[in-house]
C-alpha cells in the first residue's frame, strides 16, 4: 500500500483514479496490481495493453505497457513516433525489417532498454514465454502494418 499522502493510479477501473495526466501537480504511483490490461484493436486478440501515463492518442508524452503471451507474433509494423522500450519481464524478441524473419530476432532480457526510431519496420515474437514491455514515447501513438492483411483491425 502507498504511504499516507500518496495516490495510486488505477487506470480506468470503476471508482478509481484516472491515469496520471501530464501537467498535473500531484505525485502518483502506479502499482502493478492496479494496472488495467485491455485488448487493443491493432494487436492480436490475446495481447493486452495498459495506459499508465498520458493519453497515447494525443500529441504529448505517454507511457504504456504491452503484455504478449507465449508464442504470439506481432507481424512487421511501424510507429511514426520514436519509442523507448523497457523490458519489464520475460525476454523481448524484436527484429527489424518488412518481412518476419526469425533469424533476425534479437533477444533482450528483463531490464533491457531498446530505442526504436520512428517509422522503423519491426516485428516481435514471444518465443520463449510471455513478456511485458513498457513503452515511452511522444504521441499520438500510431501503428501501421507493412502487410495490411496482417493487421488485426482488417479482420
């Protein structure tokens, strides 16, 4: 539990406090048990996303977490924004390019920080088990698949 005088961020849970918004002059902490994981239309159905800070749809800084179950692949896609990934748990496999190629995957263990320039095609695979990454960027968040047929929003 947080100490007296501090507020926990509980996402959009009923009766909870919304995620921290930029410019708020209040100290807040995000506790792991308070994170609300939700589906995200641009990801495969089993992948979950949680907004921790800001609003990814706005032109401002944001922080999200992405949880990908074992053996799920995110096919080649790009984001217009530069991104900083921090591996929170598991092993994060990421490869660069417009085609999924398992030989191009690099494995990053828990605690690693990866900087991905905007508009760089890349792909992920939860090859060895579930992983969670934290992503910090300046929005708005964008996601475009190289092959529109691999975009879950088109199914």
